[in-house]
C-alpha cells in the first residue's frame, strides 16, 4: 500500500478528495469481505449451495404452473420455464443484493465503529455475494436450455451489458437502503415488503408484452421492467422484441438511483460510526 | 524533528437522546415527532419553539490542540468519558470532528479493538488474512509476515480450525498477533491490552516497543493501566472532560493525573466527641516524599503517614499502631511507643511513619489507626482512617495489574550458583 509521506488532513465537513483513490487502495479489503461472506454462506449451511440453486428452481416451477398452466399466459414461442427463468435470474440477483446490502452495514457495525475504510466497500461486497449466487443459478438456465434443446442466438453476447445494468440497479438501491437503515432502523421492515411486492409488479412470471400498449411506458417506471426485458431479449432471442422507449426510461431510472444512491451514501457515511 | 500529528482546536459534539438508549432512530419516531411539532405549530402559531428536552448536546472534545513529534510514544490518559476514545476515533478517521483540524503525516493504522472482523466460522488462516486486510495490510504484506504471526500466536496446530472452536485465550492471541505485526508509520492503540493472558500481553507490549524504538514509529496509546503507560510511553497527554489538561513527559503527567486535586485528600479528621478520651487520634494524613498531601502513589514512591494525637491525660507506655490492609487481607502492622516530655500531661503529638518505596504492590490500601496501652486498654481506634492507591510505576509486573502476585514486592537478594562444568553449559541467548 501507499508508503509515501503524504499529509492527511482531517477537518469538519471536508469532502474527502482522496475518496475514490482510497476506495481503490482498499480494493483488497473489498475482495476479502466478499470472499468472507461467500465462504461463510457456503460453509455455514451444508445446504448452502443447494439453497442457492433450489430457490430459483422451485420458484420457476411454481411460476410456470401458475402463469402458464393455470392462467394460460402466452410464452412468446419459447418454453415457458426458460421465459420465467430468464427473468428470475436478474430479479433474484436484484432482490438478494438489495436485502443483503440493506443489512450489511448493521451486521458489520463492529467494524464500522472500530476501523476506517471507505464504507462503500461493505454494501458493494454484499452485492458481490449475490452476484455469485446469480452466476450459480445461471447454471440452471444452461441446464434448462439443454433440456429443451433451446439455442440462443447472437444477442446472447449482449447479456453482460444487461448484467451490468442489473448491477447498477442492485447497487443503487442497495446503497440507499443501507444508508437509510443505519439511521432509521425500521427500514428493515420495508425491505422484505419491497422484495415481495416487486416480484409481482415486475414481469417475472409473465412476459411484459401482455401489458396493454398504452400502459407500457408507465409500466417501465419500475426500473426492473427494463432490466428483465433486456435479459429476455438477450437470452430468448427469436421473436422477442425490446420495447425501446420503456427500456431507455428504465435505464435512466436505474442510473438515477445509482447516482443519487452514491451521493446519499457519501453524504451520510461520515456519521455512520456515530449512530450505528 | 517535525510534528507528525498536529491537531488544532479539535472539537466533537454528540447529541444525546435521553429517551432512547440507542443512537439510531426509527422513521416512525421521526414522523411522529414531526407531526407533533407541526400540530403544535398550527395550534399555537406564535409560541416560541420549545426546547427539546430529550436531546442534549454533549461535547466529547472541546478545542483540543496538540503536536506529536515523530518517534514519540504518547500515552493518552484520563478518566472514563474524558474523550480519549473520541480522540482516537477522529485520528483514525472513523468519525469526523465537528470543528477543528488535524494534519497527519504518514500511514496510520489503528487498533481500537482486538480481532475486529474476525468471523467465527472461518479458520485461523482465513481470519489472519481478513483481519490483516481490515487493519490495512496488503495481501503481500500479510503473506510475508504470515509465519511470523502464526508463531507469535502459538496456534500452529489449529490454523485450519474454525476460530469458533478456539479457546478464548487462543482467539485473543491470534488477534493480537495480527495487530502486533502491523508496521505503519503511526500506530494508534486503544485499551486492547486489557484482555488476554498476562504473559502474552507482555509479549505484545514488548513487540510494540521494539517496533516503535527500532523503526522510529510514532505510537498513541490509551490505557487505564498507569503501569503500562509508564513503561511504554515517553510522553503523555492528559484529557479531562474533553479538554487537554497537560502534555509533557510521561512521569509528570501521570503524577498530575493521579493527584488531581486537594479534594478527597483531607485525610482523616476526628469529630469532636472523641476528644474526651485519654489519648485520641485527631488527624491523619498521607503525604508523598515531597511533603505534599497525596492519596495516589506509584509503587516506587515512599508513602508517609502522619498521625496527630491529642493527649487529654498522658499515660506512660502508650503506643500508636498502623494496620495496613488491602481489599482482601491485612498486609502488615507497624507500631511505636509514643514519647512525651518528662511530666507532660496534655498536648498534641504527631507520629510519622514511612512506608518504604517499592514495598506495596499496586492496590488500594486502607489504614487502621489505634492508640493503646499494650495488653491493657485501647484509647482510640479508627478503622479505615486513610486510604491510598498504589499504582504500578513501571515494574516487571506492570502488565499483570489486577492479578494476585501477593501484596508486597520483596527484594530477595537472589543469587544463582552454577555447579555444572562449563562444557555442559548450553549456549544462552
């Protein structure tokens, strides 16, 4: 690490000029924390990995049963399980990152009140843990594709871009909730509600094409709509169309949440140690 | 020499809520209070805004300024709530000052707690890396020192066991070991040596000393154990209620801290009723070697006890006795015959006794005073007339304060005779 004799000035209200450089210097801590959480997650419960795989699998089965077999919703010409799973991947990444980041600061309270480091490291590493789960459940999608003999087309190559958007959404929302949670502990109660509610208002169990045309833009005010549509567009290929105005609106909202999330987090970060 | 830490008018304010113990709030309360205030305002629009009695400002630090030179080992002392921890937190950037400024030259590592971030599910090896990273070491640095850390902690066989299966001693040792191998330019250490077993504490203090003297590193050290402070630091900074009272050489500041005011030092003064006895104790006081009243001593200072007796009717052969006890037992008793002038009937006598330096171990001591005629009568007796506190002034046992090593230091004039032939002598390090 930096051994140069630079002078550090600590002053009230001084926006730390070296914040982003510090963040870079603490990258190892970031990896260590993410690595710790992943290790603990899969060590603590012998069913850790089964849980990571089983949860999306069961959800997918139930959604297919309810929305396809019972409600007879259209499947856009692809096997319904794949349609559901292509949406379940980003949704589960988002929701687990969101609730993980929300709790992360509180559960690392000891570290926050005893050691200095850019606090951003903590919720960020919580998001990484969910990302690992996301990669694991990606295996199921591959399995499903092989099972149904489904071959994606070249659009699949754009998937990393949409993963990035999901990342931004999870990070932005995660930072907001993490910072709010330190100050107002009852945000803890709001998180499960948002996660549960979000599952129904986002097009996870159904395709967003069933939403009437005049409502599509309004529907895209939920940023996860754009994210999920993007995932389906990239994975399913074929006839799936991306509703561009809606997607751009969602993208804009995601970026807005991310930027305001970072700003709010940075603003409140200094007081974390005092109130946690 | 240049100053590596310069603080100017550092202040830190906290808002204390009296209703809630916790420092965080809930949105529910914020909304409820806001609504209450709003309705109040609507109902009584011209009333002065009421002072919120539930919240009170508290200045943990007030206008603190100091300079610390490179290579200084500075002890920060003060009672609970003096602002020591707040100061360390500001210096280690955990919290921001409310006003004021500090400039720090060089890399800072702070050790405010042992084992921060340790996870019980992870193995010793994993925790070394994690804790090292949390304390600010790079992975390469930890790798370099890994074997040294493990050897220092004496946990070789258990490296791959989750630390939840460690004994508490092993846990603390491992945590200490990581911290002891930090090599920053400025090291900030809070009361962490107060836990862990004595041998290991000594080892850590030694390691810290080695690092700071050889590397010319600057150390800030908070401890309630004056012995450790005297042993380890060369300078000290005394805080009282958030303000700097004194800075300077460690012995001066520690002395000042231990004898803060004339209050509580009055010693013993008898009330009027006891003046009817033949001989009675009217006053007693403990003094330091300079003749000033004192109640706190380091173990290497003599304690002077002066007892004033009033003679209402002289009895030949009367003796005065001082019994010294600590919290558990009597330590020793000393007495002498009171001597009056030929034919004296009334008057006051002052008896002085000196408890030699380096006798009493760090403890709180209580003095029982008595005047009596041996085997016949007791004229006056005062239980716990005086009490003094002996603190460690940097003895070998400094790190073991609180442990029972007996109640006195004894110079036993040890000698070692070696009867083995020289060829059999093992080389000694």
